[in-house]
C-alpha cells in the first residue's frame, strides 16, 4: 500500500474502528500465545527436561506402597489388568480391590487371583449402603484395609503403560512430599469417532497438571494419583464433602494439596491408560462430574481458562469486524489473513508437540475446528449439569 492510500484509509470515518479491532485481535492473540507458552507448553518442557532421569529412577530406594483398585461391574477389566499390576518392577507393594456390590463375575475373579497372587486382597461395599457416595465409601474402606502409608488410587479399568509405573510415581516422595499427580490417557483403540473426546481430555489433564507445575495444584484425578494414608485420615477423609456424590479425587486433592507437598509425574513410563469399550460414555460422564464439582474447587484457574476459550471467539469476531467495516481495502484483508495464519500455525505447532509428549494422535488442521467447537461443547455440559445438579447430592436417587 502506498503512503497516499494509507493516509486516505486513515481519513475514512471507520478507519479508527478498524484499527481498534485490529489492536484487539492482536492483544487476544498475544494472550492466547501466553496461555499456550505458560501452561500447555510447560508440560512439554517439563517432560523434555526430565526425560534423561527415567533410567536412574529404577535404582533409587523406594518405600512400600499399597494400590486401591475401585471395581464396579468390572470383571472383564479385572481379568485383564490385575495380572499386569503384579508385573510391576517394584520391591514391596500390595493390591487391595474394593468391590462395589458387583453382580458380574468380579468375586469369582478375585477369589481365583487371590490364590495366584499372595499380595492381592479384597473388600466390598454392602449393596444396601445408600444416602452416601458409594465410591467415597469404597475408597475409605480401601484406606482402612491397606497396610502401607503410601497409597495409589486407581480404577479397575486402569492399565499401567510400563512395568516401571510405580517406580516413576514413587520416586518423588521425600520429607514434606505427600501427593504425586500422574497422567491418565484414555485408550481409544476400541472406540470410534473419539478424536474430539481425546483432544478434550488431553487439554483437561494438561490444565491441572500445568497449574501444579506452576505451583498451584488445585485438583487431581482418581485414576493415577498417590498420597499418604496419614494425609487422608489426618484430614478426616471425605468428611467435608459427604453431601456430594462426586469429588473423591478433585475436591479432596483441592483441600490438601499445596505447592510444597505436591509433585507431578508425567513421564511416558508413569502413564496409566483407561481401557474401556465405551470411551465416549465415560468421557461424557467425566464432563458432567467436573461441571458438578468445579464450583467447589478453591484456587483453581478455571476462570482463566474460561476466558481463554472466550478469547478465541473474540479474536475471530474482531477479524470479522475488520473485514466488514473496511471490505474494499486489500491491506485490511492482508492483516486479517496474516492474523489467521499466525493463529493456525501456533495452534497446530503447540498441539503437535503436546500430542507427541502425551502419546496422542496427531490431528492436523482438525485442531482449529475442535478449538471452535470446545466452548460450545463445554456450555452444553454446563447447562446439562445445572439441569441435573441434584444428582451430585447423596440424598438424590441417580437417574438411569
């Protein structure tokens, strides 16, 4: 554009509006880049920095540990996963399975494996237990049954990614460390059309893990987390959230986690895979559960990440406004295309590195489509949770 054309553009009545929209778009783009670098890429940098330590961890002294496995109608998963748990290269551990009144072959499988594995124990939740969270009761019974102070909590559908999973999770414990947060990946090998759900789950995990790395641990997931038995009973277990059906993982960690007593472990060998034939239903339930419990989370960054999603739409709205206000100037269209290209390259570049770090499928340009879809999907589950909010309370009967 010549200097005369630029001066003529500035003299237009709507030129100031175009400049303001452009400045807003650039500011939002810088904010989104800040979130990518500070939070999402924080996990990528952490994994690269600690990659060389995976071998040395196998030689360190490790304390005895107990595994609490929650099972509810998971006979198939127990048959597949229990033998893998006992293949862990760890000097001293036990497995306690808590059966939540299963009606399938769970008891038969536990009796069979108890003869094969001397370190396998089991207990159960009575079928007539009501007006309380059955999962919280099951985990509490598990804590009462375990013998060791260090306890790993996971589901029957969880399968460690390597035989060094326990070593990698436990090597962080020392004086003053009470909690280790791990990463859980959902195995999509048996699920069709689950790419978006996997993308959403990965970003969800990256948010709370990156916040913990930044010194603000505000939640964890009960599929790959370790904490001390003394910490659990010292805070009276789930006594503060007995009225809530959910929150056995995120709300409890939110109560007890501090920057000083919490560590993060996300190496490939410490990952846990959730193996299920109905990944989509599990993902939908996890979205609703988080919508139920999120208002109770203290010191979370959920408003920051909510504004991040809003910023995506504000950014594109600013670009549309620029194009509508001054549609006849090539310079305006050039600026719009340049900003779009910048955002597209940034998103695909960031996701590519995160996907390789977290062992997730590459999505290419689908990332931009998913970025557009995610706020609407979250709004859908937010309003769905509000319509069904009574289900989060233990006095309400669940809808089937």
